[in-house]
C-alpha cells in the first residue's frame, strides 16, 4: 500500500505538495531555520510515519518524522 498523505504537527499534507516548514525538537519547540520543500515520498519507518522532502534551496532531500514537521505557510508554485 502506497501512502499519499500524512498528519504532521499542525496540518495534513500530501505527496507533491509544497510548503514552508520548521522542524520540532523533542519538547515540541520549533528549531532551526524555516525551509521550503516539496513532499516526494511518505513511508512507514517502524512505528513512525516519515516524510522525504526535497529542499530546492539546498539542492538535497531530507527525511523527517511527520510529527516533527511544523507548517509555516505555502510556497510559490514554480
């Protein structure tokens, strides 16, 4: 079964969606810079849902636990 959506810290997102986000630390507090990314893949890693996000500004892909992604707004469609 292919997963096409996920429930993050404060929103629901889908594969192919672009948005700005920040990651959360172990206490649920935002940490690090605000990044813009596109959801490439959603998958299960053990008991956790993980999200693969392509970050165009860094020209790389990062994987985060869905529950640690905090929505910060939409990005311009390019």
